C-alpha cells in the first residue's frame, strides 16, 4: 500500500496533517509520496485533486480510498488498518 499526500506550502492545515501522515506511514511501513500542487499541478490534475490536504490510499496503483479537505485523521488510520488486515 502507498499513501499519496497532496499539499500546498501556504496551507497551515497541510503542514499539521503532513506530520501525522508521516507518522502513520512509518508506523505501518507504507510508502509515502508528498506532492505539492503548486510545484506539480500536472500530477494533481491527473489524480483529480482540486483541494488540499488530500490523502489517497493506493494499492498496486489503484485508488482504494480518498480523503480530501475536511476529514478525520482517525478515519484515515482506521482505513489503513482495515485494508492492511484484508491484504495480509
């Protein structure tokens, strides 16, 4: 599984959520890709990301779940744990 985190450096919420996302990825041994939508608008466009922060959970290059703008990080953790159980 892989987490893709979309952010903007002007977004203070993005900075706080990024730290939690880094901790979640290291705790669960997940690959983490961080994409700044200002520096890489083409990636954001290809992934249909129009707001930040956005977290996309992928498995084998397929999107499993997307969390965008207003979400509970508790839901992100629960979803990661649920899919880890399913995939192992």
